[in-house]
C-alpha cells in the first residue's frame, strides 16, 4: 500500500483535521499535469479567478482518460457515448495561485458507480496543497427517440479496469 496523495500541508492555511488520506495499490492510475498560470487566468487582484480551477480540473479529467489510453475523441467514438458530463462539482480553496506560478495537479478516479464516477484533483504549489477539486460525472448516451436528449448508461467494466483498483475507504 502507498499513499496516493502527498501528505496535506498542516500549517496555518490548512485544517489539521484532514478529511481522509486516500490509499491505493501501486496500480491505481493517477495523472499529473503541470499548469502554468497565465495573466488571463487571474482576476484584478492577480490571483486565479475561481472558475478557472473548474476549467483546469476538466482538462485534468480529460488528461486522466488520455493516460488510460482513451483520448476524448476516441472515448466518445469507441463507446458510442454522448459524453461524461458533470453532475456535481466543488472546490476547496486553501492557498491562492497567481500569474506566473507553475502548479501541479494530481487527478484520480476515487469511486465507480453503475453509471457515474467520482474524480478528485489536488493542485499543489510546490509541496503545498493549494486547491482540492471534486467532480461527479455520469456516463451518458443519446436518447434514441430524442436526438437532443441523453440518458445514463452502465460504465463498461473494460473501461473501469483501465484505471486499476480503488481501495475501499476505511
């Protein structure tokens, strides 16, 4: 067993009572993506405007699937799905990021449901945890009788297997 995520920063900008430490086997797929904070990512105070984190995390989810061998276009084509839309998204902001920073995002799927899955993102500035992002996404196909409609569908086991096992929570 190894700790999937780095130990959280326990200084004044972070709660010492951390929700949980995620553990996983060495085969669980974790994607690392470096992001360079650009001027356009920032608000008038010079820190990242909060909606940009949701865009970063969306790109990181796509990168996670790409690392599993399924770039988004191939994912849509191979499984004949309409997409993997968000049904829940939230962030916890711990430290601000600013223009010129280089941050690293670690992303992993932490839970599989029948037709949904959860993704967790941890954005680091150096060794310090700056932002946590949480997404719930649904595996959807087009509704046959309504071309604009969508419905959930069971996630193929073959796809789940590409991401490796997830350890149960204690």
